[in-house]
C-alpha cells in the first residue's frame, strides 16, 4: 500500500528518470524499501536522493473502500 500510494500521489509529476528509478526500486525487497522510508535501516547510497526523500515524506495513503 505504501509504494502504490506513493506512486499514485506523485507519478504524474515524474520524469522518465524518476519512473526508471521507481521501476528499479520495485526490484528490491518490500521490507527493505519500507525500512529505508521509515528510517529503520540506513538507505543505501544508490537509493539516496530526492525520490527517496519524497517517499520518506509520504504521510497519507488513500485506500479503496
């Protein structure tokens, strides 16, 4: 839900590079991505930057009823 919510909230403003970043991120384990976003584990250098910063700021995900 977190990653889908991030995509839904931000993808319309993304560049091709941002889309590629996100698609590549999806190859990582969900538990690792969430740990990085919640600052529970250090973020690997390859994933640091404005896209991860935006993911870390995600504070609301709309769920379907």
